[in-house]
C-alpha cells in the first residue's frame, strides 16, 4: 500500500506530502513550505511495512510560491547530512517558476517573514509528461499553468500489485470545492481553468486529489460539485 503521509505547515498551512514506494521505501516530498523540523521528523518516523526507512529521492514543487518552497533548503540539508552532495534529494521545479523560487527571501519580506534561507539551486527542471521512477512508483509530471506559470501537478499511477490507488497531487491548481487564485504574479484565470479541464478532469473519477491546502477529494466529486467548474 502506498506510503502516504502529510503535514500542514507554516502560517499558510500548506500541505507537505510524503509519498513512498511500499517495497523499497524510496520516495518524494512535495512542497516543503515551512517548519523543516516537523517535515524531517515526518520522514524519520516513516517506515515500510517491513521496517525499511524512507529514502527521499526528490523534493518536488508544485510551484514557486513561498509557502510551498520555504523549507526546501533546510530539509534537503538535513536529509543529506553525512552524505555526498550527489546523494542528496534532488530539488525539482518547472523552469517557469525558477525566478519566483529564487526570489524566496523577497517573497517573504512582502509578508513580513524573514526566516527563509537562500534557496538551493534547482537540480532538475520538470517537463510536462515526464515520468519519474521512484522505487516501483511511477509519478508523472503534469504542467498545469494558471496559478503560476510553472505550476505542476504530480500523478501517481495506480498499481494494483503495489496496492497504489491513482492519486494526483494538485498543489494550488485544484482544491476541494475551489480552485487556485490567479491574482498573484504570473496568474492567469483562463489558463488555470484550461489546465484543470484538460489535465485533471480528464483523469478517472476515482482518482484521489491531494491539494496544496485543505482536505483531499476525488476528481469525480470535483466534476459534480465544485462551483468554480
């Protein structure tokens, strides 16, 4: 069964999610936005059913806003402690949000927040449709611009042998009963709706939706009940 744990962090209560292969323990962290100690503790406390520790291979970002990237550097450095730099989790982001990601400290100052560290360089620029193999998990990167130019969703492919149900981590693109705001830098309402309709609502109705804020949902529920759609 998919290893799936999450924690809501920081003043914006952003969901940081850990997804890992139940066989190998290899996994990803999505959107470590704040409170790095809590996120690192979440990783350290997570094991496979056979007792293997979780090994984070990628730090995936749905976009570059501060509440989704703010703890990336301290989390990566903590998880990489004692290892060669080549063995640290890889920081992954769409290139469309690189400038926003690099401007983390400036973003923080706009909200009166000064605790953010200078961001690490991006190790891997995500492209639409690429598939990441993490243990036996298959995670497909979906470019879903609208909330931001480089907005991404991450589709965990279903696998009956692993006990993995198809899941999409939707960041701030699609929420339970709502959609992402588009009044921030680079936002585009028409692009957001197009991304949702073509990339997310085309998925199976049973696909679980794990948003960047708030509770989980399902694609079929959002099709029927989301008033913004």
